[in-house]
């Protein structure tokens, strides 16, 4: 996916670190803002995963660090709830001026409460999604309750939240009591999606119930089953992003999306080395997909590996070729499966008599046919499977020209 680093100035003149995630074609249909959880940052894997999943639904997504967190300027004590809402509005105004007014706000945990309040103030926001959000802003006070009494004596103290030290003051603490979130939700009157795990031990499921009861239709709820509060399982955060993307498109008008110019070539691959490990966007004239490496070799496993795509090309070409042949012969081939495995094998294991034995690239192709076929037809289809264009290409000597443009 394509990513741009931004610096956005908030109401106090502090620079907020932000990233704009773009669809593969770099032309978003709509824009969204993601607000992270309390004391987290925009670099949390769950934040990145949800944002990138939304780009697959045509969104441009800005994920940013609240004041005093991550790489944003300011002190944590300045990152009270009202300041979080002001930061969201600042990011909204920046997008409005520089790109396009955002139409979707997504918030995780306390960030979910912040987007609900911000959405009530922003006419351009058409829909809101919350993930593990509390029904009361003051819910988070228990995280630093051990320091509240001390604040009254010292004015400013250092507290430990989630294993990290933060300095807070009286203004920081009292600000959490100023917002009546259920009343704001009741008057919001915008499509709302509430996602919550029934086993969330940080923000209990009762919070989702209270938000849902107070909200007006259209409202939706999605259970996150066995997910923890921080969505530490990659599959959970990718699921959240995909569900939000599918849900919100119901409320937004369908738009044509002109694909990225491939500069006259069949496809283009793009990797941002500063932001990603191996996650690579691949784009043809009309389609986009993601390639990656498994976590075992340092990747994020967001998509198939390059050799998976190689095998996929062979498998797809094989089954398509068999379809055409069977239809021409009017054979009863109803379904066909091609199983491909790429590996390195030694020439001796392959029973090849070479002058210099060596390890060779090897592709195993296994076929399953569904239909009323006799043994001779199956054998003929097996022969045809070796005649598909990609199979032939892989067996021929291939010339690859490389140039700089």
C-alpha cells in the first residue's frame, strides 16, 4: 500500500505525526481518520492493519499520534480527552484543505469515544465506527487512579500506565468528567458501527451495549469473538478493517475509481521501505493485490509471497486451459483443482543424470477432476495440463530485460 508521512498542526501549534494510507491506485473514493487507543500510537500494528484493510475498500486513511504520544509534539498531560477531540478536528480540517473532507471516523478504545464526540461537531463526517470503545469517557480514570490523590498535593505527578511512565496533572484528570458520551451518541444521528469483543477485560462488553442502546438507527454491532482489547492477533485487526469497509460502503455513493497508470506496462509493484518490511502493492490496469513474506523471514504476512504468486499463475493458467479443452471436447468436466508446490530439489532426487549434479527449481502440480470422466479422458486432461501457456513459459528459457526509468 502507498503511504505518505504528514505533519499536521493542531490548535495549540503543536505538530502531530500522521500517515496517509492510500489505495493501490493512489486515488481514494473517500477519506477516513483513525483515532488510536489511550496511551497508544498510530504505529500500533492493529492501527496499521485496520487502516490498510480500509484502503482495500477504496479509502484514504489518516492515522495519527495524539498530542504527547508517539512522534507528535507536546506533553502527555496535554493529551486529555478534549485535546484528543481537538486533534481530530485539526486533522479533519487539514484533510479538508489539502485533500478531501473525511466522511468516516474510526476510533479504537478511548479513540472511539473521541470520534463519537468529533463526529457530533463535524458535518462532513457521514459515518462512525468504534472498536472496543467505552460508554463513559471517565472509564479510563481507573488506569491512573493510584495517582489522583497525590495530584491534589503535588499538582503534577508521574503515573505508570500499561508499564510506561506518564506525567499528569489536575486538568488532565478533571477533563475526563466533562463529557456525557451517552447523550452525544443519542443525538448523533449518523450511521454507527460498534465492534467489541465479549471477552474484553479492559473495556467490558456492557459498554458496547450502552452505546448501542443510546444510538439511533442506522446502527450495527459486530462481535469480535475471542479478540483481546488491543487486537493483538493480526487476523482480528484485519477482520475489523474489512468489516468496517464493507459496512460503510452501504452509506456512501458508489464512485468510479480510475486505476493507477502502469506506465504502459502490464503491471507495477511498489514497496515503501521506510514504512514496510516486505509488504508490496501490485497493480495491473484494473486490479490490485498485496504480496508479502511470512513472519518467519521478517515479513508481516499480509499477502502471498512472490513464489506463491508464481505458483498461482501456473495453477490459474492450468485450470483455465483445462476448462477450454473440456468444453471444446464436450466432456463432463464440472470442476478442476490444481495444487502447486514450489521447492528446491537436488537433481539426484529427481533422478536426473547431470554432468554436474545440483539443486534445481521444482514445481509439483497435482490435479483433481470432478465430473463423469473415464480414465482415458483424465489422462488426456493431465497431458493438456502441461500445455498451458504459463507451464510452457516456465519450461522455456526466459529472457528478462531490466532498465531504469
